[in-house]
C-alpha cells in the first residue's frame, strides 16, 4: 500500500504558506495527521480490518474501479493508519511523489527492485551494499533472469563503463554498510540517468532528514523503518519513496500484486517513533561523533570509519551533500587476532551484541568484509594487511561518557586475551 498527498480531501500541502516550507521538525510532528483520519484526537486510530463494507452495490463497483490510495476497498489496500504513515513519509522526503510501505526493509529493497527490473535486465549494485541486498541481487533476482554486477562505490570516473544496453537499474548505499564509504551520489545518479537506468538508494543511514536522496538525483529512496523511524527496536518495516508518478505506480502495483501488507498496529508504532526521530538522531549523532573522536586516539584502532569525523574517509562528500548523520560507525582493529576481538565484544556491558541499529540502545557487531566484497579489495590498498578485523557500533541514547568508559574496559580486556 502507499499514499501520496492529494489523494483525499484535506491539507496535504506541507507548507506554512505559499513561500515558506515547513522545517523538518515541524513536518515530523504534523505529517499524516489529516483530520479525516484522526477525528478529534491527536493520532490516527488503529484501523484493524480485513473486510471493508459498502452501503450498496453501486458503491462496491465504484471502489473496485477506483484503485487509489485513500479509497476503502479491502484490507490489503490499507486504511487510514497505514495511509497516514505513507503520507508522513512522503512529506519528510523532499521531492517525493509518493511512498509505499513494506513488512521489512529487505522487503522494500527486493520489491522496489522487482518493480523496475525485468528478465534479461542488468542490475548494478554498489560493492559496499548491505549483505541482504547482495543476496537479493545474487539470489532471487538472478533466478528470475536479472544479471547482477557489482561496482566500486568510489570509482566515479569508471562508473559509466559499467553500463551496457541491458543495464536498467543501479542500487546505491551511502554511507556503505559496515565500511561507511560515502558515494558521490549526485555524480553517479547523473550518469545513471544519462544511461536510462533507474537509480535506487538504501538511504537508511542518514534518512531524508540527513540526506535528501531524491533531491540529490536518485529516483527511488528506500529506508528500513525498523531503524531510525521506529527507534525502539520493537517493530519491523520498510519504505520506498519515488520521485515521480510513473515510478510510484510501478512500486504500488508490484506491492499489490505480491500481496504486500503491513499491520495497522505496526504502522501506528512507526508513526509514534517518527514524531521523535529528529531529536533522537541529533543525540545519537552527537554521541557518535564524540566516540569516533575518542576511538581515533586509541593505539588499538587502525582506522575509524565514520564520515562525521573530519579526518575520516568520505568526510568531504558527507560535508558537501549531507545535512545530518546518525549513531552508526565502524572501526578497524590494529593487528589484533579474532580471539582478541571476541574478548573486546564480550566485555562490553552497555553495547548489546545484535544486528540492526537505530534503536535507543547501543549495539555492537564484529564484521569481516573480505569474504563479501567482489568488486573491490579488502583491506583497501595502502592499509596494513593485518588491519582487517572490523567492529561496528550503533550508538544509542545512553550517556556517551558511560559508553566510552565501557569501550575502554573492553580494550583492556582485549589485550589481556
């Protein structure tokens, strides 16, 4: 299901006046709260329904012929709780025509790709993509006749040479999963457009609050709402926002044909998280920057992979194109062994060992990109080959000084292992 402003009566303009757009914090508070959906209360009620009823046969026929969001028809097409979330996501994504929601971030990626690809097409995938994205490209899409090709995320000059007549889509991720490379999205998406390919981006790291992906040239912006929008590690969902009507209709039609639906209860939880997303991101980003700076001074750390940090790789592009960050960062241990890394992780008390990120609690996960990358070497050229063991941190809302002290204890335990 999906929603775009203007499909129902009411205010969907997203502006305080004709000349003064609402700022992000205000849009987060007001987006999706149409009076016809909320009634006299603040939040849209949770509409739990598989069956929608009609007053007469003429109304049923009219609804059947009018397959638009905002039109009651059947539960699989959603109801005001889901429509409210879709509209809110559209309003916080600059340049978006409409948004479709999915049961998970991975579902959003695979269904968005299926909406723009056909058997025989070629898909270009950034080599630093989220591992499930790689598995989608090399798994289900390949089985359905799509050929995946992985490319160096930092090779702007050589990017055009990656295309052939069958290349129909490109999947970006910036910063990249685990290793945090920042891509020159405006330049790369411009090449994709010249070649006639649809550009999609997994924009979960920064969200549209920190990186307006559609305004920077992408055609479809994808988010795992499980992360920042939820913010509480208790609900899963994904979204895809399209910059024009044609792509939006393809996203929506594919989602409907695949029987896509999200729970109205989950949509309500996402709406609750959305309202505080900006203040949580600001706190997490500030704490992450403090921790990244502290890590950069540790002898045990060879590289800090956090584009927020002035000395880190990709900072110049981040400073040019981004307006915000988040609490996700990585670092590479200097010449340590796997058992030492395990001791580091096991010693941490305030960082839970677990996948995902963007929740209120801090998390840690070890990673080894060497076995994943296919288009770029790991470690990169110029690095000491012994500096290869990575650790990813998701910095939550705890006091950053407590987190630093926890990390300090873990470094001590690591070298005693």
